[in-house]
C-alpha cells in the first residue's frame, strides 16, 4: 500500500486481522533482511499498519530491490502472532511509472532482476509442469508425453498455446490483446479471432504474433487479455522451454 514515497502502509487480510490495537503492550514490526526491526504504527483502520514516515524510503527501497521484507503483528482479540513476507510482484516497474507520471522521487535502490529459473514438477509417465515467475505463477508449460500434449497457460488459466502430437490445436478466443511496455505505453495490439469477445470461440493461438509483440514491449512489459493484465516476464522463456521439452518449433 504505497500512496507516495513517504506514505507507506501494510494491509492485513481480514482472515488475519484486525491488528491488535495500541495499548496491548506489543507493537507490530517490520524487518529488512537482517537489519534491526522497526515498529509499525497501528492506524485507526483495523487492518492497516503504517510505516513511520522517516522509514518509508527504506521500506520502498526494499520492495524495489526485492530484499527480504518480513512483517510481524498480533491479531485481535485472539492475540495470535503472525509473521509474513511482503511480496509485491514487479513493484519496481509500478514505482518507476509513478515516478514518471506522478512526480514521485526516484527510489534510492538498485532494481533487482527476477529469477528466470522455473519451478518444475515431475510426475508419473513423464509428466512435466514448469512455471516461470513461480512466485506469482504467470506462465506455466505442461507436457504429457503419453499424449504428446504440450500447453502454455497464463496464471488465470488462459491457454496461450496448445498442441497434440506435434499439431497446433485451437484455443479459446483471446480477443483483442493490448501490449504495453514497462512504462505503461501501448506498443501494439493483436486481435485473435478478429477481436471477438475473449473465450467466445476457438481458433489456433497466434503465438508468433504474441511473441513478436512481447519482444517489442520488453520482458517488464504487460499484456491485457479481457479484463486481466499479465506481466510478460518469463513468457519467452516458457516458449523456449516448451520447444526444448516438447520437441516443437513454436517461434
């Protein structure tokens, strides 16, 4: 929850809140890596803790550079202790956009790169599932050798590519896809099935066109499919993994 470089808060899900109020003798804290803990401020909104304004820059820098950021609080009235790591996806791209569009001060940190090592699961009969950007599960390749089946899915289960026995299969309509670069600037569009409403029909996925626009947008860009916006990070790597694992020529 970042309103500005000096106004930062942490929302607690209702399952783990409200936060124990002031007067209990215990204060919520956050810790960056192994640095000393810093007390959070319990706000008058029951599930919101605020970062002290003089520590907000440190909190933002930790998100920007993807340092380990852990928060501890106690739930009211159960007094149950909770510890959680703060995950913010591609926070750096969002923050850089705010710097450009809202005039925020630049983050005082180096931007960290995301890992491109997939989370791989193997099962019976040679089944393989590999998820790229696994913390947020954006792109998953599944391979079923028994049926020579290969699919690439987005995190919302949208199938971006499908083949069986080396032949491309039809997928549900992706509609009009809008590609933006890391600054939120549109770099191109592609209409699958003439831009028909997403999931309203079936046709072979335009994977080559998707990859071309992905490279134009850059790996920190995004694509909007229907009402959902997805990061493009890991998509090209997922396709390359599918080619190697499934024995296909996709690009």
